[in-house]
C-alpha cells in the first residue's frame, strides 16, 4: 500500500521559502505590509462597531 506524502508546512516555513528568512529585505517588506494591513483592518472594525465614518476614525487615530 502506498502512503501519501504530507506536504503541509507552517505559515512561517512558507514565508521563509517564498520571502526569505527574517531580516531579509523582501521578508521585512512583507511583515511591514502585514502590520499596516492589521492596523487598517482593526481601525475599520472599530469604526464599524462605533458607527464612525472613515473621516472620524482618521481624526481619532491622527492619520491624514
């Protein structure tokens, strides 16, 4: 009986393979972009919860 090879990998291993290890330029760009995405998504969710407009959220977080 043949056994199937398990090709699963962790997210960190995937990012290492596709973008390089932590500290490389490509990987740091990815991580910085993700942090910016998280900040945007969090502020968007908070605004929705409080029924705030985009402009009000921008003013509250001090963004232009």
